């Protein structure tokens, strides 16, 4: 391919293709940016920007003699980091996963952010203070 044919191909063929595709590329980048903004807003609105004033430290969970974690009923805990948290905690600050709670009534494992147990319907005391 000689230089003249190459320049004409760049100027005519790929220029038309680029002019056709460029707006879609721009929309895609703008869409990704907007998605990033929305997800960031949702994360901040769920967790909050400021730290709690008097946050209690996380305590390591106790293990049974056979090595199984013993999660006390009604206390939020992180199964990933094996830590238990104060009653008002909902998200683990270490790994940012949802905390779990054993239902005080039936012992079902639910998220700490849930209002009531899915099995027995008992309202969780950790959310009674926030309501």
C-alpha cells in the first residue's frame, strides 16, 4: 500500500467511521461517570459521611472448642473478620460487608440492617433505637 492510498483511507474511510462512533463513545464515558456518581451517592447515603461520635471498638468473637464461631444472639457481627460490634453498627468498617445478627427470638441469621426477622417477624432491637 503506498502512502497516498494510506492517507486517503485514513482521511475518508476511518474518518467517517470515527465520526459515526465518537458520539457513542462519549455517551458511554458520560454514562460510566454518571453511574459512578450515583453509586457513590448511594454508598454515602447508606453509610453516612461522618463517623459516629462515640464508636465502641470491635471485639473478637469467641470460638467454641471445636473451632466454630459462637455468635451471641442480638449482637451484630462480621463473619468475614470474626468481629462483633455494638448494637447500632450495620456495616463492618474493616471489610465494608454487611453485619449479621442472630435473631434474639428464633436464632435465624439476618442482616443487622433488617427491621425484623424473616422467619419469626420479631423486630430487632438495634433498629428500634434508630426509628
